[in-house]
């Protein structure tokens, strides 16, 4: 009797999820669960001074230092491994740097309510489009750290706890914003604002396909900022989520669906 060969199993894509300032790998717990239950491989990165990384944000003064955990992860991939990078908020800077240096290992870069600047913060326009302006919530929004001294620029910042839900999680379940209030940490703003990707191979970053996921009720990276970055460095696709700045809490099923759709757009199922 002739043996019937089973079709070869297609390997599911590997998603690498990168948090924004003050966050950590923990931010993705809902999305990771949904995607792993659907058979996808998911890795969640803790950048330096974030999540379970023990470093103090006030001791992190360069973007290279802050983003080292992601760059080390990319270095550890074999030459024939390709991943889908997903960066939330300031995590967009992290995946852009990775795209400059490891473009051959990236199938797709997905920017989720994220800072999407090809060269980082090089111009006033970059700062206007890419840095949150929370002045509408008053002049005392952040708790600042001054690791280099009180007469120097702040080295870390975190949105004050009493304002976090109003600004970052206004559409998210109460239990998730409560969890976040227990886990968020000051972020190394001095390091983030030093992010510049000059003197690198710009052809490499342009070879990486990009998708942007807009968050339509975002009070951090406002929709008009997202639109400005999309216009200046157009991705191949733009999706829109009816969510706040934290769709991994407020719209995890829709977000997981968009990530799978984005993967399919570059031939990954």
C-alpha cells in the first residue's frame, strides 16, 4: 500500500515584543497568551532598567545602553532566523535601531502607537512628532529623577501614579491599570532622548517592511503625532485600533488579530 506523505508543517512566525518607557515584558501578558495559544512563538524583552532588569534608570545615560537587551537578543539569533519585531510607544525607537543593524534578521517591523523616526531624534520636527506632550494634564505630570545632579537635565521620569489611568489606560480594564501601577518603573528619558541612528547603513533599514498600528484615542502619542510620523516615513500598511495608548490591555484580541494580519502581509501565517 502506497504511503501518503503528510504535507510539511509550516513554521509559525516568531514575534518579539518590545515595551515602551516605564513598561516591561509584563505589559504583553494578554497578547502573549493569545498568540502562544494559537501556535505562535513569542518573546518579550525587558530593556535595561525595565521590568525585571535590576538596573537603575538614573544610571542609564545612552540609548545604546538602554536598548542593549534587544540588540543582544538579535545578535543571538542564527543567520537563518528571522523575527517579527513589535515596538510599543518608545519601543519604536528600539526596533528602528534593530532594523538598522539587523535588517537581514527581521521579516517585519510593527510600530504600535510608537515613535517611528528613521534616524531617531535629529531635528526639532522629530522631537515634536515623537515625544509625548502631556501639558494638557498640567505642569506636574512627571516624577523626575536627577541622577547627574539637581543642576543637570533629568535622567528618569514616570507619570505620577494618580494620573496614569487618566493618561495611559483610560479605556483599559481597571484591574490592568491597577496591575500597571504596581509594576511600572521610572524610564531613562535622558537615554531615550539621545536616540540617533546616524552613521549607519540606511539601505538596511529601508529593506525591512513596516506596518503601523494607530491607536485612535491615544493621549500619549496623539493620533496627529502618529499621522505625522506615518506621512514622513510611510509604512506599507496602516491599521487603526479603537483604543487608548495601551491596546495590549484595552483591545488584546483585536491587537493579536492585527499582528497576525500584519505577519500574513509578508507571507507569514
